[in-house]
C-alpha cells in the first residue's frame, strides 16, 4: 500500500476526501478512515476518530 491518504490520491475521492465527520461533527475535515461500528456499519471518519468505538 502506498500513500493513499496523501497528495493526488485525495483528488480522486468524492469532495477530495473532505466532508463532515459523523463522529465528531467537524466540517470540511478529511475523511480518510473507515471505522467499523459495534453493529457492523462502516463509517468514514477523520483521523481523530479512527480508533474510537462507536455504537449507533
Ligand atoms: Zn471525527
């Protein structure tokens, strides 16, 4: 795996990888990490939330 979260790879993503984090509600942050919730749902979250445990 190369640097998927840096540089030109970001421009290929929807909104260039930015959006509102569903966990911490920060707007226009880069959402680059997949978080698996306790019920098996995948969320795309920011780097600050990537290790959180989320129950939805
Ligand atoms: Zn977040």
